[in-house]
C-alpha cells in the first residue's frame, strides 16, 4: 500500500489508509520544500530521509524504531559531539576552572542548568504526561525558525518545557 499504488473504491476514491499516507507524504514534502527554501539543512535531510523510507515502503519497519529511539540516539550523538574537545584534550581542567571566573562563563553554566532542566520537563510533558497534541505547533515553529530565522531545531523540548511550566502556573490561578 504505497504512495503510488493507491487502490480505489467503487467511486474512484482512495481508501482512507492511502489518503492518509498521501496526506502525510505531502506534509513531509512541504516541510522539505520549506527547509530547502530556508536553507535549513538538518530539517531538509531529516525530511528527505523520511520520504525515502516511505517511498521504499519500509516505513512500517523503520518509523517505529526512529520514533522510539531517535531522540535517545540523536541526543547521544549530540552530546558526543559536544564532548569531543574534552576527549581530545583541547579543553583542559584548567579551562574548566576558568569558566567560573567570568560572568559569561558563570552565566553559561547557569543557563545550561536551566535549559537542560526545561528540556527534561518538555520531554516529560510530551511523552509521560501525554500532551502530544502540541507537537504540530512545536514542529511548525521549529521548521519556520530553522528555515527563515537561522535557528537550529533543537528547541521543541525546551519550548514544551516552558509550555509545561506555563500550563502549571495558569492552572494554579
């Protein structure tokens, strides 16, 4: 039941499964176009990967793996990339100690604590608390910011963390 082989009912309409498949393909294609136009290479590459998997009709096997483990493995690679200077020795213990001697270094440390905490809250809000209905807004905002504002789409967890705190604050009013 691929994109190209849509079976039609007696009225000549696609069955609901195929129309949903076509709709999801068009949405990913639109994301790809916006990403290419906005020069958001990471978004374009991710959308391209998903389109290829759909067109090869292996999405029912690959999407669950990507959906379940993609965030974990993506974070592993991101953190590994960040830790490379430590592993290479280009950042020393002395350098780490000097971080706390400047207001910029101290601010970076504090902001890192806050945003990492917010990311954790966002991940919990989306997954454990089951608020996945906000994902389309998070995705759209991330794609537009990456494509047209020069952003890097790693913010949905932080965004949803801020949203989770906002929801908690409003609920207490």
